[in-house]
């Protein structure tokens, strides 16, 4: 007989370091493997988790397709057979970091970072197609060879700070986030067309060089506090997007480059959004009611360099909300 003191903790109190390494290997037509490592450290105020992996891969794909083209009465007038082969080589890096720091009982700081880098991912494709008539006699054929080189990276950073006031349930938090995405893609395509006697009747070749870079930045602050039996929230947020993307198109007869302006462009996009909100919530017995208002101002700029066009938009909007809930019973 006596009082029981039940202590429930919200996080694991076991301090120290833990880590591991891992890997796997797969043998198909080509070998591919992955290696990774993870690390975790915890102290009274600091938690840190980090991991990294690398995945070299080489993959092969083969598709055989047979297509019959038919008239409305069901007669076949053309038969296409295609042999498609693709070899893909890639090397992807992935890294993550999470850090939590408890400054004191009322203040905490957290940081996270995520990164993906995939350089020199390459696709080598060969497509051979034979076109035959209804009697399966060869009409013509063509072979297309293409190569696609892709460089890509994506990095995201996030920082959050939270302060808890002495008043129970009252706190303020702020968050800053940044994302960068970049991609460069180059493609070469060569097609050769043959007569039934396998004589060359036409050649077509072109090249594209495309690039994209996007920066996204957001920041926000949120405040919440109880007011008697109600709850009050107030916050603001700003977000900015800066994007630049473009593609250059070239015809490549006899291995020479001929720039085609009509199929090329460079596009710029800039977006700014400023928002604020407030809401109040009331709960009692089986009822809950909430009302709020959000205001947003948006400013957009879009530019197409090849077309010489500039598009701008700016507008202000209000978004009122109302919410009502009734709990009839436990079910």
C-alpha cells in the first residue's frame, strides 16, 4: 500500500553512440551494389543522426514488341516489329543529417539536411524496327541510336527554433527552409532509314542540351496560446521561388551542329508569396468550433527569352475558414 510515482519520458534516455555499416550486391546481366553507413549520438542536450549511401549501378533492359495495324474491317495492312535495348549506368550519393539541441527546458533547436547527388547518369538506347506489309514482306526499316547524359542534385536544409512560455500551452516557433534543385541533361539521337534492299534512304540526327536550376526559400513564425477555454493562433510566412530552365536544340547533319532557335528557349520564373493567418478554437463537452482568416499576397514574374514575352501577376486574396464538429458518442 502506498503512492505510485509513474515517470514517463518522451525520448530515450540511453546516452552514447551507435553506428553501423551495410552493403549489398546483386548480380544480373551486370553487377550492381550499394554501400551505406549510419551514425547516432545522444547526450543530455544533443541528439545527432547521420547517414550516407552510395549506389553504383549498371542495368540492362530489352523489349521486343509486335504491333499489327488494322483496318476497320479487321484486315491487317502493316506489321511492325521492334527490338529495344537500353543500358543504364548511374552513381547516386545520398546523405542525411538530423540534429536536435535542447538549449534549456524552454528552448530547443533542430536542424536537418538532405542531399542527393547523381552525376553522369547515362542511358544508351538502340531501337531497331522492321515494317512489313500484310504478307509479311519487308517494306522498310530504321535504326535509332540515342544517348542521354543526366547530372542531377537536390539539397534541402531546414532550421527550426521553439520557445515555450511559462504559461502552459503557450509557445512560439520559427522555421527557415532552403531547397536547391539542379539538373543538366544532354541528348543525342541518330536515326537511319533503309529500303527493303537495306539501302540508306534517309538520315535524321539532332541534339538537345537542357538545364534547370530552382532555388526555394521559405521562412515562417507561429504563435499559439490558450485564452481561458479557447485556443488562439497567429502566424506569418514568406516563400520565394527562383527558377531558370532552358533547352538548346541542334540539328546535327554530318556531325555538325546547326542551332534551331524555334525549338530552343530560356525561361525565367520568379515567385514571391507573403501570408499571414489567425484562428481561434473553442472546445467543450461534445462540441468543437474553429474560425480563422488567412491573407496572401502573390507576386509572379515569368520571362520567355526566345519569344520575348514577359508575364507579370500580383494579387491579394483573403481565405476565411469555419469549422464545426459534434461528437455524437464514442463510436
